[in-house]
């Protein structure tokens, strides 16, 4: 069981690292579909996002949707048995573009397979990602819970840089974070 002091220290250290960039939107709490919709509405009205190029804005929103859906669908549930999934989303703007940073708890048993998938996705070119996306769509029946791994592939297709990290917390959960960059077009 992760105690509140450990969780606070972890979140503080992660957030402190993120503060080096200009945060224009942040949320920390329990995710459900209504909250995902509300965060997207806030982001849509955020001047820092509104002032971006149309293509970049579309990519940022798409990445945000996928990231928050991943937290909502695959994050570890609260220890109190509630179905709410705790997580963090930050949107930062810098001279190069936007950074979308997410963090949430996942069960330890899911770390290795997720890490392998992310490593594989990181090594793929944009063309390989596109082909893989099409192949998964044509060969897989989608369910309510799973998009057959399409979310991470979609994120990688729309971003310019994707990094991840896992911080083992205890015998039950690991803190999983994504750091995704969507660059402005080169002038």
C-alpha cells in the first residue's frame, strides 16, 4: 500500500520537474468520462492552445484524448475499491510547441508488457506506425475497454517525441508517466 506521504513526494518531484516548462493546463485527480470531457472543454478555451496552428491544436487535442482515455481505462483503481482512476495531466507550451505530460498508477503486473510495447513504438518510423495502425484496425475486433493498443500508436503518430518512465512504488502499483511533444511547424 502506498502511503499518502510517499504519493505526495512522488507527485511533488514529478511536478517539480514539469514546472520547468510553461504549464497552461493542469489537472490532478480521479478520472472518469465526464471529467475527460470537462478537461477538453477547458483546454479548448485556453488561449495558449487557441493561439496554436490548426494542425498542432488538432494533434494536441487528439493526444490529450488518448492519454486521458488510457488513464480512465487502464489506470489502477483507488485502493478503496472505487472505479475512479487517479491521474495527472499537464499541458505545457514552449517555443518549440506543446508538451503533454501524464502520470497515473498501474498495476505492477502490467509494467513489463506496457514497457515492451512503448519501446517497440518508439523505434517505429511514422510510416511503420501508419502501417501498424492500419493492420491493427483491419485484424482486430475492438471492445468497449480496449482499442487493441491503438491509443499509443495514435499518440506516436501525432507527436514528434514520446518518452515514458516507470517508478515502482510498492508491491501493488507503479507510477507510469508519459512525456509527449507536439512541435510547431518549422518556418
